[in-house]
C-alpha cells in the first residue's frame, strides 16, 4: 500500500512540476528561446565555433519581420523543409534552383559570413564570386537598408540546419553583371508614402511579379506595376488605372488584400503566387505598413495595361510547383518554443490527473 500511495503522490508531484514549468514558460516565452539550441553554434569538424563576422549585430526578431515583408522568401521553401530550397525556376535563360539558405554548413549557408550573405541578398554575389541569376530578386533587395538586411541575416541564422544538396544551375546565358545604381540607406523610412515605396521597391518585391518584362528579360519600368506574367500566372495591373488597374480600390481594400487575400466585393480571393506571399509573410505586416503600401500604390503613375495570358498558358493550365510547398514554419523563436510549452502543460495535466485518479482508486480500495 505504501508503494502505491507514494506512487500516486509522486505522479501528482511530477505533474505539478511539469505544469508549473509549462506555466512559467508561457509567462516568460523568451526563456524558451534561450533554452533552444541556437543553430549559430554549429561546430565544424575541429569542434570550434565558426568565426562570427563583426557585423553579426542584427536583431533576429526584427529580421523575422523583414522576412515576413519579403513574403517569407517563399521561393526557398520546398519539400526538403523550411528554407532548404531546391525548387526549380525555368525560363529561356535555362534553369536555376532556389538555394538552401538554412544554417547547414555543407549544403546551406551555415559557413558563410554575415557579409557574404548580405552580398548575396543585395548584390547577387555567390561566395565563389559567381553572379546569381536575377530570378533571385537582388536588384530589388539592393535598396534594402543596412539595418534591415543585418536583422534579416540574424533571423536567417536561426533557421534550423537542413541537409539538402540543391542541383547545379544550367544557364543558356550568363547572368548579367550587377551593380546597384545608388548605395542603400543606413535605415529605412519610418512611415507614410516613403515607407510604402521603400517596402514595395526594396523588400516586398511586388514589381518582380507585377511589372512586365522587356524582351531581353529586364523589367519594363515604363510600365512599373502595370501587370506581368510569372511562372505562368497573371499578376494583374496594380497601378491606380481605373479600367485595367486597381484605381477603383480604396486604400482599405488594398490593406485587406495584403493581410487576408480577400478582394473587394464578391470577387474570389487571390490564389497562386500572391496567396503564397500573403501566407508566407505579408499577412503578418503591421496595419501601418500595409496602409503605407496602399498609400504609395495610389501615387504610382496609372498605366493602361490589360495583361494578356500567353499562348502556352492557355494551352497548359498546369498548377505551378509552388502551390505544393508547405506553409511556412513559425518564424519567431517564441512560436517555435510553443511545442515545448504544450508538451509540458500536457504532461503536467496528464500526470496530475493520473496521480489523483490512482490515489482515489487505491484510497477507496484500501
Ligand atoms: C511572387 C509574385 C508576386 C508578388 C511578389 C506580389 N504579387 Fe500581387 N499578385 C500576384 C499574382 C500571381 C496575383 C493574381 C492572383 C490571382 O489572380 O489569384 C496577384 C494579385 C494581386 C492583387 C489583386 C489584383 C486584382 O486586380 O485582383 C493585388 C492588389 C496585388 N497582387 C498587390 C501586390 C502587392 C502590393 C505586392 C507587394 C507588397 C504584391 N502584390 C506582390 C503575384 C505577386
């Protein structure tokens, strides 16, 4: 009897300990972040920490927000896991594969210095000196403020390493050399139309889908945001043109679309690449930033342009591979730690209940 009773008390005791730890972590979520293994601290064969570049001063939390504004770097999602890359992008230029940008040292970017990652994001420079093909939107990201790109890198450092070797690209044409027209700002504009312009042109890369291309593959800036075709999908005209653009939309309509994918009126919600960008991150932008984007879109020149579906699109109505990508993982350490809290609370409740039940059962049996 002594054993059974003390077992039930032991269960209750353990249950309460688990419950209390779960509640503690619920109250102080940052403790989970600290307790989580930090993927930066991957050791190499020699067992030493990789060198930290002096610019490793970004804030991963702020970087997570930049990541969301960028639509969650959706192209780098795929079957292999969060940011593990592998998705092919084909065009007349050949085929390129989204890189593995997890912290895996061998197949990802775990061994890159912060500056090497920043140069890949803003200049399209690979660590071996090769020029990345501008499918990667570095011409847009070249305008990204120092502060934002450093925070973004700090966030990328928190991505769990996933081993996934991505195939070599096959190019029919060389990637054109790239040098930005103006140096990026140190810090981003904080509010208003200027902030909206910055988000659209430096981070959210709306123009990469919504601006048509010249025959040579470069964006046609005379039709900035007047609609394009990407991966076989029509990205409509989002200039304030009344007939062919979104001139009839209110700023609130645009905010709603960015945060929910819902178009005004009874129109169906957006799908495809736009839905992926919203789900991947736009939905988490602040109302102020969504409002700034909407205000900016009202100021761009209205261009009359009805996007025509290309012939091959009408012929092959195949779904793009991107739609099969998994939803993004929680971006903050806080969210990633929540499974630990849930496990603790669950275990705690379970053990306490079992203990109480056994105690009652054995107590009455006695
Ligand atoms: C990766 C490509 C891509 C990016 C980046 C992108 N869009 Fe889109 N967008 C699309 C596609 C494709 C559609 C059409 C979706 C559909 O019809 O289901 C769309 C639809 C829209 C619509 C609805 C237009 C209409 O007439 O119904 C708006 C508004 C819009 N996008 C605004 C934006 C803004 C603003 C940004 C940047 C913050 C942006 N998009 C970034 C691809 C993109």
